[in-house]
């Protein structure tokens, strides 16, 4: 019995899977922004009640969290102290000496305050060379004075990031021992542990960010484990990483920076599974209550990025390549006084008070209110557990219409069109701006609001089929169940291929593999479920950035020549950038990724046969093509494999609602997905 828990801005989504029978249960409960663990505990109780099991029967709880992300975005992290090499105290201020815009960017740039202030930074007398040689020994007396001064000033966590510590971490470890002996209550992060790679700013800001969110994440994990234990949940809690992998709650508390994109990771993982099963390249379209996340799946594989941005700050951690925009079901619509134009988002009504139609005190019109006014949302949600105030939504939207001289229907339609354009911009970024034609992809709709808008997005982009999975509203939680245990072990090794013996590479891979296997032991991954992925970061000499090339495990085992890897790099570079150079290749870093497989999630699909007309719940008016049309509302649970529905139609289910536009057809495929195609003209 595996439970996936996804905390969103509006709802907390849960999906429980019974491996023995293939049955799944869903639950959605309002998120509790003041303390997310309250909503999680309530959701666990609710879904176990629905499944008719005891909370003690749960074997595994997998949780995606936005705690780390929100702490950075809202500027509510811990006060962090920073120890760095003397003379480099301004590393966070200098950053990459980058300003936005090609011209006058430096004039208008509002440079963010670093996550560790200069007053909480101390320079330590010491120096290590890039090859690991000690140039200046660590001055322990001066270091002790600086540590005592900093640790008694009120800091909540301490980052130690010294020059070239990736090549020789001894000085960082000595400083940690001094802190542990004199100030054991201060949590410490070493850059040589968090990111043992070159580029001092990336290494420092990533480690500082880890400490910035660490006390908050630790408190949150403690609270949620206490609440789960109080509800007699006896299984271990695992946290989803930004790259879609899993790690223990303890490791998440020590390295929360690896969870900065934990929330969207589950949806991408599920999109990969759907892509592999259907054979379509897909655009993941995850529209929730607060934001929309999009990503690209090609050949059944997600794009992994080695770095991401959280607000104004970079974080050099492996992440699934996801782009987010502030458009969701709770996005607030307003008329801008200066231009008299309509704006939608990024302000959101969130979970409290929420959209007007939710009747929780919301007064400002939102995207969900527009959907309710146009008849796209039914009067009740969550199988009758939640009633919508349609009249209240009409009054709120009418306020927008009065300011713009529009009818209620046209104002609501305008709100949806602007929200769609905002989301379309994110989809263009991950396709057109990367040289990809969106018409070569299908679009997978999920999140509570995704199926409401996906058909319109597919029509705008020309990307078909539009796929709505069986559990779209809780697909991210399902993705958590399909995630694998994952961790990355890296060693910087900058060396030209001209003077590198193959044994130097194979020996380092062996050391990293030993560490990877030890981590898999800690995670209690069975021997048969393990695998190691080897890769080299390579570049042409004098290039600024590198390309990661996966290395065949057989080549590692055989410890042969390196030329096949270099040939692979040349080909990959040419495919990515259209050119290969006849200059020496330079190695930058070695990586070993430890992967622990989890059991696949096989969800039961409805049997074939049956008349779709028998699935009609009722016929209600909905607004399409500028007119009200009597539109059939279908119960998705009664649409069997092979069922075909003509648009316009509204397809309702517990966790979401699908809008099928006129001149489109939806068919249930063998996996239970709704496959939406335009009708042939």
C-alpha cells in the first residue's frame, strides 16, 4: 500500500495504490498554508477512510513538497552565516557579474539581497590551489575566533565554502569540527559535500540556499512525522527530489536544496510513463490552483538540467527541466487602472480564501470563477463534497465586465483567453525557442485545472492528441509512486584528454561507485533493484560550459580506451549545436548516479464496451462559440475503453473536469486515457 502526497497551493492531492489488486483511491483536501502538515495529515486520514484500511496498513508514504521553494521565493528562510576564504567575502555579491538586458540592464536591475549577508560572512585565513595543493595552511586560532563571533551573533545555520574545496575538502572539515565542538546546536553545510564542483559562486550560493531552507525544512519534516505518527502511520516517509528521484526524510532534512523543484517532479515522472505507454512525445501541462508547470518529454525521456533558478538565485542541483508561470485556477483577474486592460495573475487567491465560487470568503474574480460562469465547471465538485456558488462567481465576473463594457460571458471568456495566452508563453519557451515544433507533440493535461484548458491549448498550438489520463487531478501524486530512489555522486576532474591515462578515469569512477552503493545500502534498496549510471562532463578546450555524456557500464567494467566516449561527445555536440571542432577534448567532472527501482504502478482500466450515452449525468448549458449550448455532462467512471464522445461536452470525475470543445472527439484508449483529436474537416 503506497501513498503519494502532493501539496499544492490550493489543494493537497493524495493517491493510494494497492499493488496486490491494482486498485487506486484518490483524495483532495484543502491545503493549509499556515502549516502544510495539517492538510497532509487530514488527507492521509481521509484517503485511508475511503479505502477502508487502517493508517497502520500503509507501507510507504512518498511526499512532494514546496516548503524549500516557498521559503526562498517569499524570503522567509533562516539567517545563515558564511565562512569563506579570506579575500573572497563578496562572492555572493559579485555573483556572475551578470545583469538582465543587453543595454542599460544595470540601471534598472533590482539586485536581490544575498541569502547570507555580508555582516554574517567571515573570511578565514587559508588557501588551497585548484589541484588540491595547500598554499596557505588553515589558521585555526583565527578561524576559532571568527566562528565564535559568528555563532554567537544569532545565526540559525552555517555554510562553509572555501576556495577549491572540491579538490581538497580538509580545511572545510576542520572548520566543521571546530563548530561541532564549540557550537553543536548550529547546523553546518559544507560546499564540498553539497556540491563538490568548481565554479565558486554556484557552489557557494547552492550551499547557502541549502542552509537558508534547512531549519524550516527540518521543522516541517519533524511536524509531519509527528502528525503521521499520531495518526498511527508506521511506514517511513520519503521525499521526492527535484530530479524526480526519492530520498529519505532524514536526507531531505540535511540536503533540502535538492527538493527545490520537488512539487512538479511527480507530474513529469507520470508524463514519462504515459509517453512510453502511448508512444507519443508529449508536452506536460500541469495547471493547478496557483501556477502552471510545463516540460517536454522526447522519446519517452524527460530533460534533466544540472541547474535551475529559485526566484532570483541559481541552484546547481540536478532537476527536471520545468518552466512555471503564475497562472492557475486561483489566479486573480483585475482591470489595470492605468491602461484599462485586463490582467490575469500572477496574484492568486490560493487555498484561503480561494475563488469566489468556493464560498470560503474569496471576493476577487479568478480563472475558476470564469470556468464556473461559462458552465465548464459543474455545480458540485469532489463527487458532491464541495458545492460551488455560481451566482457569487457571476457577480464577481460582472464587476470585471462593467469596467470593460462587456457582458458577464464575454468577460469570463476574456479571462480564460488571457490565462491561456500566459500559459501558451511557457509552452513556447520549451518548444519554439528551443527549435522544437509543438505540432510534433501531444499535450498531457493534469492538475486540477489542466483538463479544463488543455483542449484550448492544443487548439492554439496545434499539438495533438490532447491526452487526459485517468487520474489527472492527482497525477503528480501518482508520479511520486512511480519515482525511483536516486542520488548523484560527482567529482570535479579538469584535465585535457591529451595527457590523461584511462586508469585515472576508471579509478575515480570506482571510488564514486563505492559511495553510490553505500548510499543504496542506507536507503535499503534490494540488490536486484539497483543500477548505476556513469557519465562524464566534457567540453572542447577553452569552452565555458560542458556537455554530459553517458558512459556505457560495460566500458567502465572493461576499463578500455577513452576514445569511444570522445567520439560520442563529438556526435552529441554536433546534434545539439550543429558543429564539431577539431581541437582536444577537456574533461570537467565524473558522475555516478545511484538508482533504486520501485515497483511499477499498474492501475486498473475500465472494461470495454457500453454505450457512452449511458454515462451522461445531465445536460447543462455551457458557453461555446459565443452562444449558450445545451451540453452533455458525462461521468468519466462510466466511459469504458473504446468509448467515443463528440464535442462539445463536459466530462466530470472526482479529481478534475475535462472540457471537450466543439469540433473535437474524445476516445478512451486501452490505458484509460482520454485521447482528444480535432474532427477531420
